[in-house]
């Protein structure tokens, strides 16, 4: 998209297969949470909530109807990208591997 940033996050909650909580620690700060709810054996509902604070220098860029429409489109595309990753065979293989502890 037209707006890019490195989104550094810390995991604040991990309920395997149910929920992930995050804290944004980059130029954009705030908290978010992904909740998974099984609807059927092959169907899962994903609820994504976030409360974000943008840097003051970006506020003039983030106001107005045009900008809101652009951000809506960017986030909609991000969710579509996430859906493709989650539904891909690669995501299934990755999710079955244990995480390495550091």
C-alpha cells in the first residue's frame, strides 16, 4: 500500500488456538487482540480488535474522508492477505512445528 511502517509487536497473550494479544512498540503504539472461534470443523471466525495511537507528525495525514477510505482499503487488503496465508497449505505446515525457545 501507499503507507508503510515496520510494525514491531510484543506478544502479551497466547492461548493456543484461541487468542493472541499484542502490544505495538514501534512508531505506532497500542494494543491488539486476535480471537479465534470455531464455527464448524473447517471454518473459523477471526475477530481482530486494536486500539492504536499514531505519532503526532502523522495526524495531518490521517484526517479526512479520503485518508479514511485509503486506510480502510489498506486494512481490508491486509485482512485478505492474512486469510490467504492462514488458508494456505504452508500455514498448516508451519502451525504444526514447535516453536524454538531462545
